[in-house]
C-alpha cells in the first residue's frame, strides 16, 4: 500500500499531462491545418506514407533527419494513413518524457524536485503545442531526456556506455544538433579522475554506440546516390540561413528568395554544373563560413543575438504562428500565451521555465561536480542551436534540459521561504532573468498577416474549397501585395475555375514581383498549352527550367510538348534530366521508351519500357511498344510474350493482333497467323496491312 501511495502523485501528474494533450488534439481538429498540413509536417507525413507503402530504402539522399518518418511509417503501415496517428504517437512520447523528467529531478536533486519537474512538463503549453504537430519534436525530447538520464546512471559498466551512445545516435537522427554533444561528452570522460585505460575503453564503446546508426544512414545514402552523406544534406543550407549578412537569426529564409526556395537549384545555377547532395551542403556551408570570415563583427553580433533569443521566453515560430494556432484550443489560452508589445511582454510558460532554470543553475553552482553533465548538455545543445538559427522547435531539447533546474529553483524557494536572506538571494537569481526573458531589444516578431493568409489559402486549396482559398489569398495581398507566391496561388485558383484570363494576370504579376519563381513560368506554360499556344508554352517552360534546373515537372512537360511536336531529340534531353532527378517515375520512363522507339534506339527502348512495366503493369501500349522493339531486335519470343500481355489487357488491340500474326507467319504457323490477321481486321476494318496479309495467304 505504501508503494502504491508513493506512486499516486506521479501517476496523477502523468494522467493530467495525457488528458491535457488529448483535449488539445481534439480541439485543434477544427483547424484547417489539422488534416491539411503544410511545410515540414506535410513533408514528414508524405515521407512516412511513402515508406509505409513500400518505399523503405528510398531513392535519394535524406534531406531531413530520417528517424521520425520511419517510426511514423510503422504505425501508418499497421493502422492505415490517418493524421490522428502522429498526434497520438506524440502523446505517447510525451508521457514517457514526463516520467523521465520526474526521474531526472529525483536523480539530480530529490523526489519533490522530480514531481515539480513532471508537473511543469505536464502543463507546459509549448510542449503540448508540439504534441499536435507532425514533427519529430516530441520524439526528440524523449530521446534527449533518455540520453541525459542514461549519462547520469552510467557508472562503470561498459554495456551502459554503448547503450547511452546508441540512444544518442537515435537522438541525432531525429535532431542532428546532438552531434555537437559527442566531443563535449568525450572531453568530460577524459577529464575525470579515472585510469587512462578506462577512459579509452569507455569513450571507444560510447563512440561505437553513437556512430552505429549514423554509419548505417551514411552507407544507405552512398548506396542510393553514390555520395557519402552521414545523415542528411540540409545542414549546409541551414547553417547559411543562420549566418549571412541578411540573417535575423530566427527566420528560415534565404536572402533574396523568401521562405520558399530550392537550395539545390540555386547552388547548381551558381556553380554552373550538376551537383551531388553532399556538394550542395558543402556549397552552402562554405558560403556561411565565407560570411564569418568576411564579416567577423557582424557574425559575433548575430551570434550573441541568437544566444539572447535562445534564453528568451518568446516562442519563435518555424512553420506557423505558435500563439495564434494555440488559440484553436480553449485550454491552451491559459497554458501558452504572450501579452505585451514587441519589446516588452509576458511569454508563458517559456519565460518562467527559462528564468527559473537560470535561477536553479545559479543556486546549484556549488554542486557543479554532480551536475556537470546536465550543465554540459545545456551548453553543448544550446550552442548547436545558435550556430544555425533559433526557433522554438529546435530549442526544445535545450528547453527540457532546463526544466529540472527550474523545478529545483521552485523547491529551493519553498524550503527557504522563511529565511529573508535566502529569499533575497532567490529573488536576485530569478527576477532579473524573468525580466530579460520577457524583454526583446530586437523586437523579433512572428506576426505576418500575409503569411498566415497564404497558409490558410493553401490549406483550403488542397481540399478543393476554392472560394475560401481565393478569399484568403486576396486578403494576404491586401496585407502585402509583394508577398511571394500569393499571386501564383491565386492564379492557380482561377485556373482551376477555368478563369484563364485572371489566372494569366496573376501569374504575370507573380513574375513581376518575384521574377525567380519558377512555378509561375511553369503554370503559365500549362495555361498556354491548354489554350493551344504551344510556342508560348515551350518558351515559359524553358524559363521555368532556367530558374530552377531541378524542376522535374517542368522538364517532364517540356519533354511531352516536344514529343507532340515530333521534336524527339529536343524532348530526349529534358526527359533524361527528369529521369536523373526523379528515379523510377513511370511517366518519364514511358516517354523515354517511346522517344527511343521513334529514334530507332531499340536497346534503349527495351531498357526504358521494361523499367516502366516493373512499375506499371496494366497499360497495354507499354507492352505493345516493348514488343515492337523486340521484333526490331529479332527476339520474337519476348515480342510474343509482350504482345499477348497487351492483348490480355486490351482485347480489341488490332495492332497487337496484327504483329502477333506476323510472328506466327515468320515461324511458319500460317493458320494461327491468319486467325490473328482476321481478328485485327474485325476490330479495325480499315487496317490495310492485315487485309493484304490475308489476301496473300489465300
């Protein structure tokens, strides 16, 4: 009974955390973004769905860290594709995170601190917010807390060193920032008063665990693209985003390209050649280092700004306005808010957690030997964030490392409340930090009415509510006439409504205000093609390719238009580029097969159509064209097989019957040949070739 009573408080706290998250998820289902995610949530959802549908290895080097979509794909495979699943999965992760914060508080300080830490996590509005996002944030928080807990209980057993390293490896392939923790942990190991053999052995085993999954992802990347990238290749561009002359340290934008850009195409345009993903990452990394070298003063200023904002209570959005989205939930109105001006405000709960955390760190400095590892992780992970750019999503690992110290500060206050001197010390350790965490001299603002209207318009466009989408795009243009892609997407709405005149106007306006937007040229091309203006369509599609060399749809459409114009040599180049950019696409492969058949490149025809049929087996013309290529190559057995396949898919396929008859005739089987010719003539009475063959045989 005593044991049960001892567990009741943490079980109640855990239940509170889960219930709050369940309520939040149910409430935000009203939001148009819940079932129509955009940005990274949409990216991860589609990636997980592709894996669940069988694309386990993938065809390209990872652009983002891969663990979360693979975990999510398992549940999609098991339960089907439902956007409730990732939210429920996040609640599951959060439940364990609450328990881990209890254990960490208990291990670092005492049981009461652990309970306070668990309460803080249960009711933390920002942690609850990320429960509702299709992102790896909740999983990353769980793994970061698991890593810290294992470090604290590691003692001298070598298998624990490996397990700790392995958990770090998992954390890295959710949030690659954790890579920076490795050298700090190794420095810690070698600074301890232990025998050298122990230091070497433990650090080697820890490294083996930490690198285990990274080597697997690195080898996988090399296999699919012959380019060794350890995890993913977005690190270089993210580094440049946070370190350039126009960076504000918080916005995920490329200078001159806004919040929508193709870092791969931009790099290839500047380098004037095709690049591998690893080369793209290095290109942006070197641009970032170039900025640091050329503008060291600016870099230092930006670095300290990011450090300040890391500790600031204001939530910095990455995909959408966090505070505004939280208002979709009644409960979150009391758990996540920011009231005040741009420079002075009260941001709850992060300003309290972070300022109390600093207070807790200040009050525990005498215990630096026992708390050195938590200090180390706070410093190393925090540094990994400010080296790039600060956003609430990326600092969550840092945030949860702070929570035990926040809990300790509260505990210290309650145990010293009657001691005036001690309370004065606590006030000095807390109030200044509370003020600073609610003060922003940079006046960082996440308010962007045009962006919010753009996102809402996109959500309604995806689900086919065109009038609502149009209204939001128009509202966004009233806020900012020059906002990238607003004219473009408004044009797309008009196009879907068959209002080609207004669609053309909006596409042209997009080009005027945003001349590097490749999709505006592409959409104009589609419009002109629809109107029969082929020359104009080709002109604008070529402009799209010029602006964005890796634009698969533009290359494919150019190829299709050149095929219609019987300009097969021109079509070939664009379709071959499309094939390099998007492997195993049946549309691209079938067109390449057709072009090579027309150009009498029969071996290439066979190659492309066989690959096409591996992907799509129920299109009769693919089997027929492959058979024609085999006939030209003299391989009648293979030709017969594919002609029979074509006929089984389309009984009234006159040309297939005719060619099958020709094969029978070449083999001396005149009876079967005549049957096929007669069947071809029955299906297509004006098929002169079949009529002539029958007359010859008679």
